[in-house]
C-alpha cells in the first residue's frame, strides 16, 4: 500500500539587521528542507507555525503555501525555502505542521520538529 510521508529539517540563522538587542525584538532566518520520503507523489498545501518566546508568549501563523508556492514532490524529491521571524526575547522556539495532499486527494500532515531561536552568545 502506498504511504505519503514528508520529512522536514530546519537550519536557523540570527539576523542582526532585523534585531534590536537588548530590548528586542530578535530576528531569525530559517531554511526548511522538505523531502518526500514516502512512495507516492504529494503536494504541500498549507502551513501552521507555532512561535513561542522565552516568556511563553505564543503566536500561531497559518496560511496557504510556503513563500507563495505549493510544491508537488515525487518520491525522493525535495523542496527548500527560506523565511524569517521575530521574537520579543533573545531565546525562542518554533515548531509546526505542513498540511499536505496526495494526488488522489488523501490529506496528511508533516510535522516540523521544534527548533531553537537563540541570540548568539546567549547559550554556551
């Protein structure tokens, strides 16, 4: 039986030009690599990000597509994109979910594991 599966990896980079230390906010770029590790072609349709700062303030970001695209990935293919976010504190966290659809209209979710947003030098 065919199974859809997308795996996600994220790389983070601090953005000094989008930050205002020490009072904040702090800007971070993130690059997401989405790989179709299943055995069926599927499309990324929408996203849900949860961004949390060090005080526990949570922002939910939902929308269609990623950077204006809804990539259709065959088994083994990958798609990479970069975006950015800001948090009020020098340390925060992001995690999320991509909502996806197979060619025969079966919906599934791809989890984006939690990753840290850390001002350089904050954690040793």
